[in-house]
């Protein structure tokens, strides 16, 4: 899982939901990745216009392969978001993967 915080520019909440939400431009871009499972956009604070975006992957390696293969498209998308003035700020919160448990252990989420 990859997690980011999105702080939305004034009056652009609906636009951000369309771009980063289900079926949006971001989802269409990620659909090109074999290891992408799903994405989710959650409003954490309407007052602060703060959202958290989650992208779920089969593995950290699939995520990294996607970033390598589609780097130019990701850069164009980021530039478009900037040019449109959709976000005040985007913060990478972390990348996590499910640690495979041993025979006597539980499954834990650990940083990548």
C-alpha cells in the first residue's frame, strides 16, 4: 500500500474527487500496472480540505516497476495537477507491505 495526503486548493474538492477518486484520471493511469489492485480516496477533514489517498499493490516490487515504466506519464500527470491548481500540497506518507508470517507469527504491515 502506498499512502499520500492531499491538501486541496480552495473550491477544488469536487475536481480532486473526480481526478483521484474511483474511475478518475489517476485510476486510469494505475490500471496500466499489472500489480495494481485498487485505489481509495478518503476525506479526512472537510474544514482543512485534507484527503488521504491509498493505492493498493500486489507487492512493493510491482509498484516500483510501474513507477519505472510509466515515469514520464506520472511526471506529466503531476505537472497537470500543478498547472490546474488542484492541490496546495501533496505529502508522501509511506509505502507499506504485508510481511509474510512465519509458522508461529501473525501477519503485520511493515514499512517498505
